[in-house]
């Protein structure tokens, strides 16, 4: 069975349809919503989106190393 993580994301949508969202592990609800409303116009509607997401397994990826110019 795959492991999952429960996430809670603050979302703000303004009257023009612009939106902004923020969420991170350990962020306080007030702080997350404060950040979400920063980039939208006043009069926004605020939402909380909660989801259960799978934690990805580590994978080996083959690649080539190229020096930076």
C-alpha cells in the first residue's frame, strides 16, 4: 500500500478570477491564508483545499554530467 500525506492548502479567489494558493508542512492556518490573499484584490473569497496525496518512491535516474559554461 502506498504511503500518503494529507495536505491543506489555503486558496483565495478575487472578483476578477485571479487566485493565489499557499500551503506547507507546519504552516499555521492564519499564516497560510494571509499569504494566499496577498496576491489577489480585496473582496476575495477564501477556501481550504484538503487532499490525500501519494508520497512518491525514490527512483534512480540515469543522466550525464555537463560542466557549466
